[in-house]
C-alpha cells in the first residue's frame, strides 16, 4: 500500500515540498531551535503523503459556501503572512509626538526594520497582528498571556550604535493605569501614591501589567551605549568626558518676546515649528496646569511686564540652531532666552536626591552585560529597576541597608543585559531616559529605515498636507 501511495506523488508535489522544506530549514537554523525541525513532518503530509485532509474544511457542494470558504482561506493566509512579516522583518510605525523633530516629524510613517538588530522571538506569540496591545472598538487585550516566552533575539545585520534612531518598547510601560497613561505609572506614584491610584479608579482606571513586547512603542535616538559614562552639562552631552557632537536637528525650547507684534503662521512654518509645539505663554490661562506654570515662570526667566501691566507677546517654541539664527534677525524680536532648568521637572531616579536636572545630568554609568556594581544606596536607586523589573530578580533591601537578591545576601550585582540611553532631538520637549532611565536590550524593537508617507496635520491635505519631499527617503538622510 505504501508503494502504491508513493507512486501518486507527482513531480510538482516534490518541487513544492522541496522549496518549502529548504525555506523552513533555513528559518529553523536562523531561530537556532532545532526542535522546530519536527514541523517538517507537517510539510511532508501537506505536500506529499496527505494522510490528513488539510483542505477538507473548504470543500462544499454549495458554490456560495465554497466561495466564502475560499475567501476565509485567503484572509487567514494573509493574516499569518502579515503576522510573520511584522515579527521577523519589518513593521509600520507612525511618529506620534515631536520628541525627535526635526529629524522625524509628527505625521511621518516609517518602515521599522527588525533585521537591523535581529528580530525578537515574541514573548506573547498568540496575539492579533498589527495591534500593539488593545483591540480597537472592543477595547480589550489583543493578546493571550499564555504561553509567555523568555527573551531571545535571533541574529541580525548589526547592533545598536551611538546616534542610531531606535524603536523600543517603553521600559516604564510594564505597569499601566488604563485611564491615564501619560505620565507613566511610576511618575504617578511619585506624585501621589500607589494607594491613591488604587482607590481612585474613576480617574486612573484599572492597573494592568504588560509583557515586554506589548508595551507601547517609543522612538528616540541612542546617545549612550553599554559601558558608557554619560553626563549632560548645560545641555551638552559628554561621553566618557568627551563632547558628543549634536546632530544638526537638535533643538531646545526658547522664549521669544516681541515688541507687541504677533508672529504669523507663515513665519512659524519657515521656522518649522508646528502648532502643537508653540505656545503664547504671555497670556494668563488655565487651559492646562502646564500652560499656567509657564506664565508664572516668566518673571524668574527674566521677563517683565510693560507699562500696561501686561507682558508683550512671549512665545515658547523649540528651535534648531538654524531657526535660532533666523529668529535673532527678526526686527520684531526684542528678547530670546533658552528655557532654564527650573521648568524641567523631575528626573530619573525619582526616589533619590541626586541634584541632577534635565539640562545638567549625571554622570551616570550605562550598564553592560557582565558589568558589576557595588550595591550601595545610590546604585540601588539608579539600578534597582534593572535588577528587579528588567532582569527579573527578587530584590529586598533591609532596614539596616543589607541587600538580598533572590533570597541570598549580596554586596555586588553583575548585569545580564546590555542597556542603552535614549534621548529625543527635541531636547526640551522629550520625555526620555532622563525621565525614566535605561532601555534594556530585550526592549529594542528595530531601526527606522524609510519614511513611506509624511502628513502635516497643520495644513490641508492637498495644500501642503502631504510632505512630498520626505516620502520614500531613508531616515539616515534626515540626520
């Protein structure tokens, strides 16, 4: 019987099987998991032996039903293909905020390469494709938490380098209050308390935990790599004591006072300042607490009221060096001041007084795999999230200052992961590593390589709303 059955296998079946088998073996070698070779048995039956009637569910004598089932088959195949491409090759990403302007703009749509740094095997393999963590409309989780796999990254084309723009999962996004996700949970705890957040569900919502690959995607520039000692002095980054040259699109917040003349939209467009990024802070308003804080800070920044008891128009805007030079040449501008530290807010670590600020930060050592630290009070403040949250150890600090890691006394700790320091080019408009700390290697998603669409929400679609000059350009060309 076996010999009779083998005679029914035609040349086309052997060719199809051979192609898919070779691709599958190459994929298995790439994954480095030889247990996956058991899947060859499935390919053997699909293309050769056909003991299992794989396509029987599509067979029907009713033409309409058969047509519907064929459509279902095509959709399932497309979803599986998209899922695999999204995990292992590239994914689409939209720039949601101005933290990287003017390198990447709000409204840029990117292809993010997973191959650049090597794709990760998903922590949550059973999930709906093209959805990060929440299903639209249904407003429920888009993934099933079991099975949950540990961190593994397969070989890629390279590693994260200094000044790379990187997409990564938000490290502080492991715990989330669903009704208020900005600021992050740990900042909310610092501002109030865990108990207050739990009791006020109507404001904060449910508190949920998210696995690494289901945390929100962020995009920043990597300015510090494993083993670096990083310091910021008057907005200038130093690595191991040497100045890190800024990219051309780095910008800072400035306060611009005019002689009473309002700056027009076309001038802001020439300065490349979007509507969302500019504020007329000289007008007293309680539209938001932050806008009101900018108004109250004006005397401390050095601005005074005029004879009418009011401020001349004062704008808060981000400017590159080129834009700053343009502003200094405007005849209506009387004064321009860079935003001082007092506006910067709290910095990482939130629970330890370092004296550091947004513009004068560090020095701080960026952990590298195999690097060892002493477990003193300052290091525990800086690195306890790495030890506990990212490397999944049980960390206990006793009243006498002694430390237990996984139940064992410890005076030092050796890191298992590499870590990175991420910052936005729009330095004063960016919540980045200065706010929430290190990015572990297992959170790295990929590298943006191409802008395939760019939309300017400040302008009508067919009147400058499509930024044609940015479309289908490599991200590197904007650096």
